[in-house]
């Protein structure tokens, strides 16, 4: 089986989500990576060095500069004649792109794959991660999105794959890139951070959230996350949200402060290596998944913890 992996990048650097997708794809067969972008030869060179990659396809065209799904999907479908499977990371980009590819190929999509059980058999979460379903595809070609936290990242060096230029139809004329408002932060990116400190609605307001969470995160060199309730209350922006409808994280250390542990939130962080929970309610669901739990007033505990670091 030959597998085509979609590379996520910003035209300058390869994103970590691609490395996890390569690991997943390698369990199916020979891995080829598609780098679609504009002025992205450096990304293709980096992809060629990833361990386990046999070939890199480079589609360098202005139409793919912002990786619009309407333009990228026909490119991928045009290449799929030589592939048995298409794999994309289960990120915003991958979730936007893969369904279009599946529809154009007229096949089912298997989403959020957690493990590869066989050539066409996979596990994926259902019911907000409360159950794991084993599914088998009967289609001739596979279209998968894989959860990055479920697979180890392939080594970024050690490979020496050839880079082959490819071309597609270019601009489909269905959408256009208008602009991007990107939040800049000196802290680690949430989905790739080794330590995450998250706050919930119990922090009362945005000012208190930043006053208590930021100093602790600074001391630990951590990324900052939040529950959906905290985001909906306007404490922090949407890109802080961890959960089923937010970001899926699996850091070495996850500290949940004032988070009750609703199913929606647990679905996004329960794969973390070590979970520490601080909550005044001893019966809070978060304690069921926590490795270390501290019952008490977070307004006293968090400043004390920060002071001792």
C-alpha cells in the first residue's frame, strides 16, 4: 500500500502535526508526502529529511499559498490514482481538506483515527471520547484524518527522500484568501507544549484568569489553555480552548485549575501524561482522570504554588 500524507506548513517550516501523520501512515505502507504551497521548497527539503518518508511531492504554485481546501482538494484527487490512501492530520486544515477529498473520490472518511489495527481497520473516538469504535472501510481508497496526540512524532532527520515537482489545476475560483489575524505569543504553542496550565470558569473573570494563570505558566514555561466555559464567558480568546470543540492536547504535564471536568473538556486533555487538578469540589469529575488532585480554594493555592516555584 502506498500512502499520500498531506504536509501542514506555513511555507517556511513543517508543522509537528505532519510528523505524527507520517508515523500513522507508515503503519499502512510506503509514505509519500505532498507539500503544497508557494515558495515552499525549504519545507519540501525538510519533509525529505523526515524518517520514513520515501518521496516528497512539491506543488509550488501561488494558488496553494494559503492551502485553501477548494484548491488543494482537486490537486490531491488528481494524484490519488497512484495511491491507496490519503492521510491528513486531524487539525483545522486537515478537517477542512479531507472531507472534500473523500467526497470527490466518492469514498467514506475515517476521522480522528487513534490507532491502525489493520490495512483497513482503525479505532476512533465516539461520544466525546467516552467510547472507542473499531471501524473497517470497504472502499478501494482510504481517506483518513489522524489524531496527532495518538501517534509518536516521526524523527525530523535521518531521511533522504527525493523531491518530485507536481502540478494541479491551480486556482479553482471558489474561494479567496482575504487575511489572517494571528495571535502572537512568546509561550509555546498549545498543541505542542510539554506543559499546559488551563483555567476554568471558577476564575470569575478575565482579569483574575490572567492574574493567576499567567505567572504560573511563566514559571513553568507552559502554554495556557482554558475550558469552554471560560472561553464562552469571555475570559480568553477561542484559541485557548481545550476540549472536544477546541484543541486536543497531550502534554507531559497538564494542570487544570478551577475546571470541573465536563466530558467536553476531558475529551481534549485526558491523554496527557500527568494531570494535576485543583478544585474546591472533591466530587468534581476532573479528579477521576487526575494523577494528582488538590482540593481547596484556588485563589489561595495557585499564588502559593507560584511563589514556591
